C-alpha cells in the first residue's frame, strides 16, 4: 500500500457505539420501553431519510433534523407519544452523547501521532463536535457531509475530504465498519480500512465482519489498525 497522508473516519458504529449508548440511555429514562428494538428502529430510518436528500426529493438538511423526524414517527409505536417538544429534543440529543468503543480514544491518539485524523461522517458538525468534546475524540479536523451539502455515499463527500487537504484521493485512507461506505470510497480513489465491530447492532444482532479483499487493510479495532500502520 501507499502510505496515506490523511485518515478519515466514519463515526456511527466505527468510532462510537450508537446502539449500546442509546439502549443505556433509554433504559434509564424509559424502563418500560424495549430499548433494543427502539434503537434498531431509530437507526433503520437513517438511510431512507438521507435517500430523500440524495435523490433530490428535498434540499439538504442536517442529520439532527432527520433524526428528530424519525424519532417523532417512532414515539407512538413505543408508547411515548405524550413526550413534549423539550423532552423530544433532549432525547434526540442522545446522538451527541454516544460513547466511544473502548479502543477508540487510545487508537485515535496513536494514529494521530503519525497521521492527520479527521471525521468524515453523515453526522452534522455540531453533533460531531459535541460528541468529540464529551468522549475525548482527538480529531485534527471535524469534517461532515454537511460541509459538502451531501450525504455519503455521494462522491462529493469523499472527493471533498481529499480536496480540503489538497491531497490526491489515493493519499486518503477511509476507515469504516461498513463495507458499502468503503466501496464508495474506493470508487472515488481512496484507500480503505475495515474495522470489525461485530456488536454494532447489539449482542442480539451480531454482524458479519468477514474480510473483503478489495480493502487496503482489515483490523479488529483501532488499536490493531494503529499496529498495522506502525503507530
């Protein structure tokens, strides 16, 4: 492989444990609710909501808005229709409070010692900044689809990230726990590193983390990725 200059990271599921974080908060706030089912259902609305933007069916809106729209649609199904606007806004903010995987902060810190590390998420800038501040994620830069007014896998996001750093696409390594994200990054000339997160959807929904030969690297976690990159 060509040694990259820039490492860009998917966030939800790759760096932070969205499912476990949402389940923990829901169980604390609403113990009567099936927290696992709620978290899965909330996340299931993510791609369809973004697709409406990608397809041109609506203008770009940030992910906080999409998360709130999905949430409002879910609440009656889980017996929470009575929540007022302030309670809904507070619950929607859980996406700003997601906990990192146990290896994330240490792994990113090691990688940062040698590379420029940057988020490249569909999460909006405010969300990603709040998350990083709370979790101690040591980004050199926070990039989001919001910067490019597009959602991955739109090519503008991947190519835009390279352009921000005046880098050729091949000098950028996309790090993600999702093969579709990595495939799109490769299609736009980036190198790719897959991170195994078998419990991204919780212990009841284990994920296939088999290697894909097209990826530049395959790692158990971010510490393993740091080992492979000599950090």
